């Protein structure tokens, strides 16, 4: 799925998996290279979200690298 990655190891908050979703400035899911915002969620197997964090990507730094 474009814009979403599930990780099943290394859960910080004891969730069953971590979901990382990438968004552009219009809140549409995009590939990681095009993202301006990232949502990271720790989720239990029943779908309950334990923790959700949002990050803002530094687009200017990526364009000059």
C-alpha cells in the first residue's frame, strides 16, 4: 500500500505492531519520499491504538541534500 508501512518488531509501547503512514500537505497518503507529515501508531492486534505521534518532515532540507 502506498504511504503505509507496518512493522512487527521493536514495539516501544507494547503494541502488537507499529504503523507508519506518510502524508502530503493536503493529507493524502503518499510515498515516503514525497511526505511532508508522518503518523506513527502503536496498535494492538484488536485494532486499539495505544499511542499516536505526528511528525513534520523538513522538505527544504531534503531538497538541498
